[in-house]
């Protein structure tokens, strides 16, 4: 996927959002019948009614804060009730009763090893299909975003999530007549773009609007906003489920996804092209064959993959391949694992997730900034001080992986829930690893290839979902069969992947010369936070 603009000279934007360049030029450039953006504008206009959009970058950033917090809250709300609903469906199937008829089966009865194994595989296959289809269309939606605009792609991807959760609800609601595995069909909704397209479009819009000097701070705030949504929702979901059961929480998830998509209508289109290339592009757009576009796409892909020849970049991409288990094991899988191992209701697992979220935020907002500033201070002793920011990021990412190895190992062997919580706190000390590894990667490529680098990293991480979730499910099943403390086998496997990440990071080096020039056009840079 690429979000590079088609030109590097003067730029224009949608006729309704003259944020960049001369508004008069923008109005004359986008002529009806000669612009893809004007065609798309008519889609969101009814007759002569025009939907107002935000014009100030700070206002647009505020809208994105709302979008991110609602989206992340919806995703976090979904995990616990969805797990309980489908656990009950599988439990009915196991005991030969009709799902959805009468009262749900006692939750403790559903902790049978066979039922839990089926539940783990059900969600593992679902996540693998989601990741596979998202990766399949990611580059296509990236091309669409660079040709017709970022806003349509963001809107379509958000609509895909609404359809996704709607299908999940329908399959569960009619479980008496629909087979439970039909839930896998919901993955088709990720053909609308999925997470890679959504994140790419969002960060492209922000990169178009926000000056380079403030861009990293804005990205960090977006990431923190996402963490706030993930922090609050599990505890609220647990509180609601204790009194209302899982279905009201599941319906609230659906409403939150709709509410998250609504503010997109206020976001301006920031897609821009150069004046010089636009007229010829418009004149020849009807003569460009599909074969030509496919060849152009392959040439762009070949150019993007050329950065893999850099050894440290190749190592970083290898780290991305094995990095996802450490993220996956703290979401839906952890909910099921805690409930099974420590015999607590699913409705109470959200409090533990929120505790991990609090630790995550404390580390990202307080501990990491403090340590980052401390170790580069000239007054620090030489044996503690780091010479520059490049070596600082490299050292901190290695220590982050050490925290991951230690934390996940504690999770694997923890005999009680309090010890498990200690492992989560230790594990949270590695929360900055994703940001550090992205920062290190930027030192090795020129500004013109950074967007492609981040996109490639995001695709590799998403593709690793195809094997990560089934691997966790397989280790979970094997651990239950072996019995006893072997039930912690999935987290032992995650600890092993973290050790691989640490070993790879040891061989990553900083470039010998100065960091690549940071001066580049805003549309050439974006950062996809996947932490």
C-alpha cells in the first residue's frame, strides 16, 4: 500500500476544503466531469445540499480523537460479550441442546476443555480470515486512496466494520438455525479495507493537514486516545454484563461502531495532485488501460520492496513477522484464558484488561518519556549516557523486548491471578517497542520511501495474524490436554517469540551517517501506530 501523492509540486485539495494552496486555484482545478474527487463529492451531496466539513487542522484532529476513541471503545466492548455468547452456543452444541432456547448454560459448565478448544479455534480462524482478506485488498485500497481521495476509503473501511459486527450479531442471534461457523463469513466485510486501509487513510489525512513539526505529537495523542478507549471499555463491559448479560453489551458495540463512523462525514478531503500533472492526467484518464495501471502498480511495489535490501530494515521486518502474538495474547485470547485457568466469570475479566491498559498508559506517558530524556543528558555518567537519539531508540527497544520476555514468561507460569497481573505489569514496560522500532526504521530510508516502509511494516504485522491466532489456539488446546501447569503453554510460546524479537534486535544497527533528511512534503510521510 502506498499513500504517496502523485506529484511533488503545488498541490490542491477538494473544492470544499481549501486547506492547502490558493482557494481560487483549487476551485478552478476541480472541474465537474474532470475530477474523481468531484464525482465522489456528489456521492455525499444530495441535490444542492452540501454537508459541512471542518477546515481547521485542530478541528479535524478533534474529530479524529472522537473517531478513534469510539472505534477503540467499540472494539474493546466487543471482546467479552462476544466470547460469552459464542461460548454458550458451543456449549449448547456440545451437550446436544438448541442454542438460544431457554436460559444460557452455566458458565462454569462451559469451561470444558473440548468447548474451550473449539471456541479458541473459532476465533482463531475468524482472526486469520480477517487478517488475510485485509492484506489481500490493502494495496488496492492504498491505490484508491492515492487516486480518488482518503476520505472515501476511510468511510468505506468504517462501514466494513459496521457490517462485520452486524453479521456476527445475526449469526449469534439465529444460532438455533444457523451453524456457528457461519460467523466466519463476517470476514468478507474486511474486503472493504479493514484495519490497514482505515489506519492508512486516517494517518494520510493527518499527514496532509498537520505540519511536520507537530506530526509526531499528534500521532502520539491519537495513540493515547486509542488506549483510553481500550482502557475504559473492558471495565464498563464487565460492569454491564454483571447486571444485563452479554447481549445488551453486544448491541452497544454495534451502536458504537455506527457512532464512530458518523463523524467521518465532517472530515475534509485532503487528497492533492500537482497542477502540472493534473491536466494531462484528466485528458488521458480515459485512455489508460487496465494493463498499464497494473504494470504501474507492480513497478511501485518493486520500488517499495527495494528497501528490504537494507539489512537492518530486513531484520526489522522479521521482527514485525513475529511481533503480533504479544499483542494478540492481551485481547480476546486473554479473556478466554483467564476465565478458563483461574475459574472466574468472563464478565469480570474486563477489570484485568483495564488494569493492563492503565499500566500501558503510565508507561507510554510517564516512564518512557522520562527514561528517553534521562539517558541522553550530558550530566549522566558515561556508562549510562547514550550518545544520540538513534542509539537511544535502539537500546530502549531491546530493553522493551526483555520486558516482554520476562512478562510473558511470568504469565505462562503464574499459579494465581495476582501473579498473572504482576506479569501483565512487567509486560507493559515494553509498551513503547512498536514506536521505537518504527523510529529506528526511519533512520535507514529516505523520506520519499518512509510511507511505503510503514505500510510494508503494517502489512507484515497484519499478515502475521494469519498464523499467530491459530498458533495460540493450538498451544492452548495442547496445554489443556497435557493438563496442570501446561495450560500456560500459549504464553510460553509468546515468550519464545519475544526472545526471537530480542535476538533480531541485537543485530539491528543504526546507520553510520546522519539521519536521513527530514524535510519532505507532508503528503510523503505518515506513521501507522499498531501498538
